[in-house]
């Protein structure tokens, strides 16, 4: 990761069902995070996190472990 990139905040939402993964993601951003790596094993999280990122204009990358969400 380039040095000018802010470090990611790791949010582990494994074992939590929707809406909790998105609520944890939102909390991290409200607490000032610029980048969040969200780990979630809830099948419904994919659509919820995608909608959350799109609604806020955030960049989203889906990874094998979960999601990387970044403020623009």
C-alpha cells in the first residue's frame, strides 16, 4: 500500500447477520475511518454492503475475505 494511503480499519462482522455487518461498517466510517476492511460471512451482506457503498459514493472492492470500502 502506498504511504499516502490511510491505513484500513479492520471490522470483523463474521457470525453476525444483516443488518449488523453494515451497521458495524457505518460505525467505523462515523468514527472517522477513511478505509474499512470488512470481514463478513453473511450471504446477505454482499447486497447490503454494495448498496451502502453506492448510496454514499464510496469505492468498493469485494475480496475473498469480505469487502474493502473506501471514501472517495
